[in-house]
């Protein structure tokens, strides 16, 4: 079963997908250096000041800042 869309996180270089037996989570690695960013943001993320597009997501039409 595919994960629900995570919005901007799906194309962000700071996203880390965490999978457990029952769930999949989108972890924001920016939280380690800046406490203003939630470790596990509420999805879908539609706006984010810390968003940085992943190099492999450059052609993704859903990746907008």
C-alpha cells in the first residue's frame, strides 16, 4: 500500500522516510539543527521555509516553493 503524499517533503533534500512494520513516517532532518522544524511534520506540508529541492526531484511538477 503506497504512503499518502507528504507534500513538499516528498521532494525535499531534508526528508528521511522512516518505515516500521505498520506505518511510514516522513522525518525532517532539519529538526536536528533548528528546533523550529518539527521532527515529524503534519502532512501534507504545503509551505516550508526550510524546503530545499532534492537534486533528483528537479523535474517533479509537485515540487514547488
